[in-house]
């Protein structure tokens, strides 16, 4: 009976070792799959981040272009207003000089 018990213990140990080896192999397989999936997820996240950064850059560029156009239009309007005022003042100055010259004569 002792022999049978020892044989049963050895068989159980062998079976336990095989189970452990299969579990380790499965764990390595799962780990490999997880690493592959993680790599894919990281790649997709990087690509999405690049796309979003590009979209933000484009929107910023478009916005800056619009701001520049608006500023240019406002500046041109102000320049025209100042020119008009300057012409008016120049005309009044010329009239004043003409009147003074007429009075002097």
C-alpha cells in the first residue's frame, strides 16, 4: 500500500507540474496577446492624437487668418477715416490761407 500511495503522490506531483507548465504557457500566451493589443491601442491613440493636433493647428491657422483679415479691414477703414479727416483739415487750412491772402491784398 505504501508503494501505491507513493506512486499516487508522484503521479499527482507530475500532474501538478504539468498543470503549472500549461498555466505558465497560457500566461505567456495571454501576456503576448496583451502586449500586442497594448501596442495597437498605443498606435491608435498616437494616430488619433496626431489627427487632433493637426485639426487644432488647422483651426488655429484659420482663426489667425480670419483675425488678420479682420484687423487689416479695420486698419484700412481707420486709415480711410483719418485720410478723410486730414483732407478736410487740409481743405480748411487752404481756405484759411486763401482768405488771409485775399484780405492781405
